[in-house]
């Protein structure tokens, strides 16, 4: 896997080493540069030390320096890796500052531990959710307390995609999942849900026999689309365990992830509302609210983050 050339790893000074270790490993594998980033809360203006000699700006600078030294200490064990590493300590809202750094440094992958509660069925925290919605590059969220090495990688695709943007996103999802599974020597699974639009009302109006024929045709069409995707990616479907089920996409994807005990899900976060970056697709939003495995989420080509517009970067 040589896709990523500029990797950003966000770690708090008290977080575990899972994200940092994987980021360094990926940087070595991809011949990539690595940015290690932390974000601290800004000190309110006018706050001073007890002796009234240290202003808030100076105190903020002292805190930034302390965090930089803490990160340097954590990086000591990776000193002999020859990975180009830059330290960035920013002040402000974590998600916003991460995205600003992504845009400024042209980062192509963000890695962080999944914040919030990490027990199965619990949601990703607020920083993770903001990154999934607004970060323009892929975001890799790790849940190390649940899974160690990746043994089962699950690619979740949308076979209802009827435009080039979403078809290309399916291609990128499967390509990336395939690459990771090869690098990790993991099983590669693919999940997709399908159905006939407005099947219930159609049955009332047209009858079961006619609609059953439509369902059969739809199933064949979906299978052809899937086969074309696998061929286009250059994968061998004999090496992919395919889970193609009829039903609600959110329920199908979540059920398969639980059944196979997926360690990593690769999926797209797509805005279908016309408001770029503000919402993800309903399927993705439902899934990552309850996902118990790690997630690698990617945006379609041309996605524009609202942080870029809001900050004037």
C-alpha cells in the first residue's frame, strides 16, 4: 500500500500508543512523512498567573512548549525509523485545528484513536464525528481496546450508486480495503445491501407476480454491478468473501460487521444533501454511531470541507 505520502497522527499527551504506532508503521510502508499533532484548549484572554507577571499569551506559549516536549519524549522510541516527523501543537477546537492542518499541509490521511467510549455499541466521540463529516482526506479511527491486529477487513459499498462520483467512491473503497488486507494478511470481506425501491406500494398496485419479476431483475443488475466493480479494481472475487443481502443498508452492514467480527471497516462518508461537508449519508451516520470496530472513512473526489470556506484558508 503506497497510497499515503503525508500522514497526520492526532494524539493527546495522555492517549495510548495505538494510533502513533500504526501511523509510524504506515509512514515506513508508504515512504511517507508524518505529522504528530496535539490540540490544547486556549487560555481565556486576561487570565494571568498569581503573581500577575505572566500574561495569558505567555502562559499559552508555555503550555504549548510543555506539550511539544511531552510529544518529543513519546517519539524517542521511533528515532531510528528515518521517518520525517513534524510536531504540531495547536490551540483551539481539536477537529477544526486538525482539518486546518490537513488543508495547509496537504495531508492525505488522518489517524487517531477513537475518542469517546470504546465499548462495543458505543458511539465515536465528538472529535471523530466532526472529522468524519468535515475532513477532506481519509480518516482512520482506531479502537485498540476492542481489536488488536486486523484479521478481517470489511469494505462497505453502495451498489445503488448511479453517478460517476459515487461509483468512483465504491472503487476507491474496495481498492483501499484490498490493499490493507494484503498488507495485514487479513481476510477481505465485502458487504452491500440491495432492494427494490418502493417495493411495498408497487406490490399493492402491480401485484406480487410482476413485482417478484422486478425483484429478480434488480438482484441480477446488482450482481452485475458488483462483478464489474471487482473486475475494475483488479481483485479476484475468489479472494473476497461477499455479503450481498437484501434489506436496509444500515442494518445489513452493521449485522455483517458483527457476524464476521470485523476488525476494520472501510466505507465512504457521502453528503447527499447538497450542503457540502455538513452531513454524511444516512447509512454511514447510522453505522458509525454504533460501530464496535475500527473505521477508515473516505470522501468522494471533489469533496470541499466547510472548514476551508469558514476559515478562508
